[in-house]
C-alpha cells in the first residue's frame, strides 16, 4: 500500500510538470484550432497557472522525499 501512494505522488508530480510546460508554451498542438484555443487560454491564465504548477511540483517533490524516507526507515 505504501508503494501505491508513492505511484500517485509521481503521477501528480508529472501532472505538475505537464501543466508547467503547457503554461509556459513548450507544448504545441498539431491541430490549428486547438493550438489557437490553447494560446488564448495561456494569454489570459498563464501567469497563475505557472505559479500553481510550480507549487504543485514543490509539494509533490517534498512528499516524495518524505515518503521514500518513511519507506526506508521501516
């Protein structure tokens, strides 16, 4: 059960990285309509989305470190 929680923490860390890459414009879509919509969303919401994704990544990194320490100390 300990490892299942660790897997979910890595998934949330990956979601934070994905959101940061999306908010900073590193991810591009091949579909023109989707690309235009995502650019419009980034223009209006990119600042706070970047901050929240960095916060999510920081929290998940701390959780992963603490979780690994807890597993090794048992």
